[in-house]
C-alpha cells in the first residue's frame, strides 16, 4: 500500500508534463440510459451511440482512483430512473419539474462527481481536459455543464471540448412562456473555456419541440457544425425506416392511419457510423486527451483504410432514396406531437414558433440560434405571446460532404499514427 501511494505521488508530479488529466462525461438523451448499448434495450437494432461510446471508452470509471490519467462518467437521460414509467414519462415532457429526474438532477449528478474528484485531489492541479459528449437533451446538458463549471473548479485550468449530437432542448412552451432561449438560462452562449465545439445535426427531423440549438461561441472556440441525413434518432444508431422508435405514428395529416410496424434498413447504419467516427476520431486526438477505445468497439474495420470507410459511409447515406428521407420527415416522434409545419409562421423576414399558430409555409427543419430571439408580445395569427425566433437549419449548418468531411475531421482531430491508440480489452 505504501509503495502504491509513492508511485501515485511520483506519477502526479510528472503528470503536467503530459498535459494533465482527462475526464469524459457522456450525457444520454431523454429516456435513454447506459443500458442502451444493448440493441435489445435500445430498440434501434444497433447500440445507441452515447451508451456505446461510453462502454468502449477505456478510461477509468472510478473517479476516486488517483493513479489513473483518464476517467469516464455517464449520466442517464432526463425522465429515467424512477421505476415508474408514468413518472418518467412526465419527467420527459416537463424536465423543469421538481422531484423528477430533469435538468437539475442530471446536472447535479455530473457536477457532484467532478467536484468530489477535485476536492479529493484525484484530478490534481493544473490543466484538465474535460470532454462533454451528449445526444439530444444530453447535448444541451453539455452546454449547461460547461457554463456552470466556467471558472468554478478550484486549482484547475479547464480545456473543455463539446461534442453535441442533435442537441434538442425540448422546452415546453407552457412551462416557459418567455421562450426556449430564455429557458436555457444562458447555456445557449458557450464560455471562453470551451476550446472546441462540434455539433452534429439531423436534417430530416420535423417533430415539434425537436428543434436543435446552434449555440453562440466565443471567437477563440474552434468549431465544426455539420448535418447528416436522417431523423433525430437516426444519427444515434436507430435503423428504423421512419426514424423513430418511441410510439411512432403515421404522418400527422393521415388522420385515418394506423400504427406502423417497425421496418429496419441496414443502409441507415451508415449514418450512425459517421456519428461514431466523428466521436472516436476526436476523442482519440491530442486535443481531446488521446483517449483509447476497445478494438471491438472501434468504428472502422481496417485502421489503415479509415478514410475510405468514412467516405463510403457518407456515400451510402447520400445514395439512400430521397423519398425515404421524406417519409422520416412526415413521421413524428411520439403520440401527442405533430409535424411542426403546423406551429410556425413567417413574421416579416423571420420564422416565429407558436404552439397554436394557424399555418406555416416552411417545410425544412428549424433550429434555435444562441443569443438570438424575438421580442415577446402578441402577434397575429398566433394566440399566446411566447415567441421563439427560429432559423433554417440548412442556412446555419452545412450538410457533410463525402470528400471534404473526412478532411475537416482530420484537421480538427490532428491525429497521427502514434497518438491513435488501440488497446484490446483483456
């Protein structure tokens, strides 16, 4: 025991030479947990992205071990963990409600784990690389945590990297009549401590309250905003043809329709392969702490041909029939939701969201933009005065390119053969 303590002490002395310690925090999406790495649990016919990345990340899950250099933590999603499905379902719809697992509980779980590791000295002093990875509301939690921790971790200089997959606030307009941007309490504007922000967005989601957020970044933050084809869940591993696994229903205009049977398409697996590639290539890079993944959990088959495999996946995504993507657009995420074409109308040169708007002339996907919102007030033809200013996602975020996508990823990751480690789990 004495020898172990001496080794750990000497290790901590030389640690700053190698750039400090690394913590990877994974935030699951709404209703999702770490168990979703099992396709039988996720219902995706493949592992869910965040749970799979965490499972195969070889960092130490024990944040109390002072001898590790890399740590990992996973936070189960909003609306989970109560053991009562009706309570979880309520939490998914109203994440700001007290006494359920919502924004506050998920944030406190991650902050308490990090604070304890800091106060106990496990993370040492000096520089800490903090990688925040999340899907859906988990992506929003990444932004909230970065904002909450800014300048508050004692003795540590933070380098924060954020990888957000289709970060959707899902704010209920009846709970927050001031609008979604106000409800985020400043998390839509990322602090200077965020070294890099990578946002991966889904092109073909159309469900109301599934508008993603493009945050406002400081001038010193490196960024990559990229769109993939597919619905919200498609980019996280769902291979269902309609893009949704939770109580999916036919197009909202098809009033006489019935619940559709689930149909899985192998070609859609290429989209989550791109998502997984972006995650692992970044996390294995020097700027993200040179993390390692198990060999069986890697996104590629042949390390030497990663570029070819990446471009092949983009090619398969691009070649997938457009009419099938349009079917995703017409299918909403759950009973009680609707295509948001019913919820937006043009106000001068901008679009404004209202839950009771009478019509819309827009059929693309909208997004929120950090730091930008409209003034609240009564505006015809909408009824309540809780206007959210929204923007066309395709104007804010470019679709991934088969040729340039890999080049951009390599540029951000700055990978080399030496720092891209592969270790088999024994």
